[in-house]
């Protein structure tokens, strides 16, 4: 999360390991290791360049861990989903409310 400048203490990770029999690409069972990594960030908090750097680094790490010395299937994806600040948050407070609170704090 360093590439995107996100706080470690509020970054949650869920890993789902699906059997190869549940993966299909182009209607065919997968022949190579494959992966799907999705993350959610607050809309507008990262530049296109930061997101591109994260996608490249995350794909390289998936490659390193899941297919060392081989290749991941081309249809392996890293997705950065941007959500409006009012549509999500943590500890019962939206990201928008956090932003607004931060603006009210004395410098």
C-alpha cells in the first residue's frame, strides 16, 4: 500500500484460494496460474501514475508468488476500484466525514 500512500492500520486483506477447476478463461479451464486482485480506494486520492505503478508492482508480486519461473495467464487482473468518499468508510464513519473532520481540525 506504500505506492498508494494508504495507512497500514486500516488496510484489510482478504485472500480467497479457489481451486483451478473453478477458474475458466475464454470458456476453457485455466492452463496457467492466474490471479484476480481487487482493491478499493477513495475516489480522487491517487493519481493515474500512482495507480499504474501499483498495478504493475502488484502484478509482478503475484507473478513472483504464484508462478515463480513461469508466467501467469494473460487474463490475470489487478483492479483498482475508486469509490466516492460518501459511499464507504471504516469504524462507522465515511471517508467524506473523515475528510470534513480533518478540515475542521486546527493546524
